[in-house]
C-alpha cells in the first residue's frame, strides 16, 4: 500500500516537502492507515500533514470518543490536528435531507474551510477501490451517464484520493502490520442505509452468483468512463473555442 501511495503522490507532485496536505481522518481503518502512511512519507521528505476530524454528533458518546481517539493519535506523533463538532441530525431535519447527505455536506464544508484557513494544497480522502466499486454500482442502479460512472477521481484539483486503486483488504493488512487499532463506526453495519446494503449484500451476491471479479469490473468501468468523459469535454471545449473565435 505504501509503495502505491508514494507513486500516486509523486505523479501529482505531492511527494514534496513544500506541500501541505489536509488529511480527513475519522479514526476508522482506512483514514487511520492513510494518515499513518502519509506521516511516514513526510518523515522521508514528503508533504507536511495536517489531520482533520469532523465530529458529526450522530452517535453521541461514541462520536466524541472517535474525536478523542484521533486527537490522541495525532498528539502522540506531534501531528497538527484540527477538530470541529457539529449537529448533523439537526441540520438534516432543518434541510429535510437524509442523515447521510447532511453528514457529507457538513463534513466537506468543514474540510474546505480548514484547507483555506491552513493553506492546504489538497484535501486527502481515504476512499479506496471498494468504495469506488460501490459508488459506481449505486449510480448504475439510480441511472447515470459517463460522468456519473466516472464517480471519484484520484485528483480533481482539490480532493486527492490516493488509495482509489487499493483494495480495502490491503489497507486492513497495512493497519495490522503497523499495529494500528482503528475505531469502528457501528452505523456502517446498519442495513437501513443503501450503501451498506450494496456493500454487505448486493456486491457479495453479484460476486458469488455472477462474477467473482465484479469489484474490479466496476472500477475498470469507472476508469474507462472517466477517460471518455474527459475526451468528450475536450472535444466540446475545442468546438466552443472554434465557435466563438
């Protein structure tokens, strides 16, 4: 995992001591492993790392314990740390949206504000290959075009997702090798959330009954769709330039 991460950072000019990366860390396996790996690369001359945690107020004492865990993890390593507490359930009720959507909006608002305040060059997120496969499948079920199938990008000019080609199993292996003890968010087990049902029921069923490599097929589809979308966007841009000149 570390070698893959190093290659992605180098490809996007983030393996550079003059750069600053704001790393979103929930305390879970994926983000904790990413923060640990980026700290190691910083020690070897990589970008400066700032950890950011948004305490969403959804799980009460458990959420507050997550925040303390990440704070202590960073303090033990002398890593800069920023935390903010929110009231996502109240935000969801006020705006009449789902709890999941409210949490996403509030979290990204926090991350974007902190990046601007701290002068970060990128917001680093721990989305991995399994997340990408789930997102692509969810969008297929909803109905989408090439841009939707492209889903998450490794680098979109603001958000960096250096683990998109890494499987969750590889991240778990890295965390075990490093002796990390991540937190567990019980809401990820709840089958009332559509993404959780896709992760825990639909994808395993597709892999068992239709294609054992369905996750790889979905991530490959996303890559091809992203290339097609970029090509069509470039054609449209060129046509617009010719039309106005």
